[in-house]
C-alpha cells in the first residue's frame, strides 16, 4: 500500500472522497467507479465497510478531534487506508490471508494496524454511548433493554471438553451475551454491558450486573420483553392488563431495540463464528455498537433502503 496525502495533522475527508478511496482500496478501477451510478457505488462501499461514506467521514473526523484521549489518533498514526481496513475487518471479518491479498499488506502489519484502529473506534464509546447528563429529564420510562447473543469459538475448559456456562440457547453453540439499552425518547444507545457467558440469561444480567440498581438509584424504569418479568419496579414487560395504547407503545419501543440488535448483525464479525479471543470480541462488538450509534443518529432514507435490501438478500 502506498502512502497517500492523508497524514496531515488533521485529515478531514468528504463523503465523496471516502467513496472513491474506499472503492479503489478494494480493487475497483476508476473507470468502473465513474461508469456506475452513485447509488451503485454507495452499495458497493456499504458492502465492504458496513456504513455509507458520510458515516465513515464522521467517525474519521471524530477520531482526530475527540476529547476522549484513548480514542484520539495522533497525526503520526493517521492513515485513512488503515481506518478503512479496520472498517472492512468489522464488516467482512476476513482472515489474515484474505486481508493480505486484498490490501497488499503483510499479515503482521495488517493485523497490528487493524486492531489499533478497531480499538480507537471502540474507545469512542466514552463519547457516543453514555447515560445522559440530565438523567433523561422528567421522563420515567427511559429505555428498552435486551440481551443479544453472538457465536464465539468456545474457550478451552481446564477439565471438560465443553463448558455449559458458554452455551447459547439461541445458537445451540458456545456464545456470549451483551446487554444493550436503547433510549425511548432519542435514537441513542445509552447502556452497553458485557460480554457475559451466554449461559447467563438476560434477567440474571439485568438483576445482578448493574442496570437494575442504576434504574433504582436514578428513579427510572425500563421496558423489556417477557423474559424480564418479576421486577416491575424497575422494568415493565408486555402483559394482558396493558391498555391498547400502552401495548402499542411497548411494542414499538421493543421493535426499535430489535432493529438496533439486528444492525449489529449486519457486521460479519458478529453474525458468524468469532475466531479470536473474548477480549478481541469485546473490541469488535463495542466498535460495531459505536458505528451503529453513528448510523441511527444520522438516519437517512438511503441508508435504511440499502440495509433493508441487503437483509433481504
């Protein structure tokens, strides 16, 4: 990979610049890019990087300007091609051999640069995934909560060939569970907790791992699916006593939660078997959640159409 002119102290790129750089990086020739319609090129970009170019441009800029020290990239490490390689890793989850051939970079150098940028994107969670400073104002019902499972290469047990604590009933395989909370009033992920062994169910995580106590201490309440029954002071579930309006409200809120959970699975690193360690899974999962947060904050009709089309394929 040749060095481009992207190593200035601040390297702010437009969506169109990202589109061209990203497509050329994965092998599209300038002639093919010029001959295609804008929508086709955006679809191509989305298929390789998991986000449309303007979202990548926003993340790229924030990695340079954020006040979160762990996320900020110093000028000497700025290289947009490495950032796009990290985005490609999250979206397509290639092997090192596949990445080496596609990007013409050694396996070790590619590995180091990809994980460096994945960790930087992950660190933006301190800026993007936070409980609001105003504690949701006067609202009482403030978020929906749900666990999402991902398939993981089973960590080795010191005695047994299989460890039931890692068993995911959703995959019938080893997995991990992440607890996510989506604001009801805003397009925001405000709570992310994990990873937990998949054998730990949603209600146990909610009860024992911080969110129930957080809601109790702040005087707020959540909405969850039927698996969260039994803690009515902090979380409400759909039930036969709800009025028609309340049933509709809960249903719409939970569907928004499902939509976000589904968005994370548009990234191959989370939709299939994760090959790396649990720590690396945490890097990838939280980086993907940061990216999805940018997506829902900057919701655009084109983006929704493209995602729906891809999910139908």
